[in-house]
């Protein structure tokens, strides 16, 4: 079963194919679940195929006791529980009841938060509203992603600005196909609670220190990436190998370190990595992101520090002048 195709980054995907990398069954499971460009039905079908085509094995990527519900499971048992959870959540979201109501929202490609569309009494109504919204000629460009949130009906009276305490949600593509589902406290579901966020998975990547990189352009993932700018100069990442696969780690420890541009200078920090990092095209860099070009050249030893400083200051001053002009 070819699971490299589920890697979020086209550059990481190509690199793994080029080196003939062989995924173990845990890596295959991780990549299927974390793939952000397939629908929920495609994800569940891929997991069913993996379940039927692979040999079972103990899970070694989960060691953090915080995820006690996943410790000690085999890969096959994890998959069975994950499938059961997602199917139960999707069924709950679609289930009609006068005890709940729904909110529809949309997310455009270049925005970092969902925008409200309206409130509806059941899932079918909200789905119909989303389809009509996407086809509305007055909107212009078809929206990229949508979110449906399910609320307990009584919650609507607690806040005059809108409901609070959504109990479940799903994200849909512009074709109204379900991409992800999730639930929160108050949904009343009896779930296993397993999730790949407990897994600490290592994959080789092609990037070298000094490369200019960006996050893959997955629109609904922008909500998780608003902490740092999109572009950076790559420094390192973990877990890069078996030596990084230590106890008490989880998916939040899959990180890459980079130098990020700000108005004056740069800052070094890490960012959550879902193997969705790609090479940035220098021609697409604008504004303060242009500073990454001389920074990259200096780190790679192709530009003396004095010329690097002059180039960066020139770009910063140009950006300041443009801001003043506006």
C-alpha cells in the first residue's frame, strides 16, 4: 500500500519517493490520518485498506502517559478504535434533534478565521445553506472550506453575542464533502479517545540549514499556523531520527526550527510540523519576507555579514516607506 502519497508536502513526498523510503505500519497510519487534502470518507477507506493489508504490530510511537487511552495498543486495535470514534462523531453531527442547533461558517484561502454564515435547525438545512452560499454569484470566488458547528440549544441564551460551548464540529470542502470531524465535552458520546496527536513519528526531510521554506497551502490549516509567519529560513527539525524518539513525547513535539522575519530583524522559534513544509519560491516573496533571501545566502556562506546587513536594512527601509505612503 502506497502511503507516501498522503504526505502533506509535495517536496517531502518527492524526496521520500526519490530515496526509496519504506514506511512502517505506524508511519502509514500517521500519514493517512494527518493528510489534510483528502475527505473523511477517503481517510476511513484508506485506514480500512491498511487494516486489511498490513501485519499487526505493537505501537512504539506512543510513550507519553498523558495519552493513557492509547498506550499499549497494537496498530490494528488503534485503527479499529479510531474508525469507531470518527463514525460515531459523524453520526452524532448529522443526527437530528430539537436539543441542538447548527452554525455554518466559511473560510477563504487567505483568511485566518472562519466567517459566520447563519444558524440552522438541523444538519440538512445547514448543508443546503452552504451549497447555496457557494453557488451565490454575488460572492465572487467560491469559498475554500466551511465549518459546521453543533450547539446545545439552551446554550444560545447564555451569551447575547452568540452561542457558546459547541459540542461537535466538522470541516467541509468547497464541494461540501466532510474533511474532518471532532467533538467536545457535552456531546455525551462514549468514545475510545484515540488520536494520532499522541504519536511521535520521524520521517526524513530534504531541507538543509539555510533553505527558505513555507507551510503547504492548506487553507483550513491556517487556523493552526497563525502563531508564526508563513515563510522562514530552515534551521533544523525533530524528530530527525531514532535518537529523538524518547519517552514522554507526542505529536506536538514534531517541530521545525526556523528564523522568522519581523518588521525589524528576525526571531528564532519552532513551529508545529505536520510534514507539510515545502521549498519557497523566491519569486513569491514580498515585503519583509524578502529579507529571507540575504539571510539564506549568509547562512549558506554565500554572502558576507556586512553585505547581508546592508541588504536587510535596505529591504526594511523600503517596507517602512511603503507603509508610510499607504
